[in-house]
C-alpha cells in the first residue's frame, strides 16, 4: 500500500498534520570532498543523495557487508585492493536502486565564482552550496526533506544546521526542510556512499585538469566504473540523467589545456 497519495485539490499551504499521507517525506544524505582550508586542494564538491526509504539501500549494503565480512569505512581517499570491489558494489547498488536521486556541485576555490559569491570563505561556500543543492532536490510541492550531513568541525559562531534550515524554508516559503543533523560519516553507509561518488567526480576533474601527476589505479578503476555505468566519458561538462544531476562550475574549464577548453553543455 502506498503511503503517499497526491491530491492536487489540496494546496500545499493548506495541509494539516492529519494529511500525513499527502506529504512526501524524504531523507537527504550530504557529504563534501576537498579540504575547506587546504590551498593544495583547489576543488570543492558537495553531494546529496535523496531517497524516501533509506532502509532498502542501507539494508542491501549492510547484507553485503555481513556476507563478505567487510566492516571498513568506504572512503574514496582510502581506496585499495582490499576495498575497491566493495566500493564498486555500493555504487552499483545506488545506480540500480529505484526512487533515488543524486545531486552534486563542484567549484574551483581559485575561480572567479568562488571568490565573487563566497568572498573566498570556504564555510560560506559549504553552506551556500548546500542550499543550492537542496533547492534542486525539493522537486515536489508537497515534499519535506530531512538532511543528514557529514560532521565537519566548524569555527565558533558557525551555525550550519540552524542557518540551512531557516534559509531553505524562507526561500521556498514553506516547510521544505524539517531538520538538519550532522553525523560522523563512519557511522552511516549512505554518507560513505556519497563520499565515494563525489570523490570519484572530483578525481575526474583533477585528472582532466592535470592537477594529479600520478593517479591511483584503484581510484581510476572506481571512477571508470562510475562513468561506464552512467554512460559518460567525463564529468567536466557536468552530467544529467533521470537520477543524477552533476553540476560543475565553468571556472574549472580555465584549467584545461587549450585544445580541450571547449564549450560544453550548460552547468
């Protein structure tokens, strides 16, 4: 039996708590890659995985963990021959899952957009890119999200959870985000899954811009697996299909070799 029943006769602003079966609640899992304060890591990517029933994807990954006796954290920067196959399994499970949506945004911290929009402030960028992705993720008028984000130690005075919830609801003009909570990603497989996806995307951008001298064969293998399953040869121009929406800021193209710096699809 379906729990969500869409009735276009009931306006979103007229919904009551008793209309729970008219409200589509979804969970979002957010992670980031690219050190906010490391000048040697020029790219910053934020990714969000949205799904209504995390149980199905989580249980599939958990069953495979127990079947293989694999209990390590999935972390793109820690890929090795011991965990590569499981990372591929997790990405394959995501691509095969129904009613899941993935959004990401990558920026060049040395680019004009980053400096202009965020005044070079990485914490402001983290918050604003979260808001931008959430606005993309809120698709249905009667949809309410719950955001689970990776915990990132923040300077005193940064109120990420409070600011994001207040701003997204204010800008949309309704209750679109019920709450925000940050967890250590080691405690949650879906946060780890976002990590290996955005890690792959960022790695592809670095390879394209020749930032990496010698890439890891394990990271390249996972990246190739993701691109093959999505049907793309590169993420530099962004990528979009029914379930994935990957944004890449155009400033990143300024780093490309001249013969590759050609205009691609809008990002």
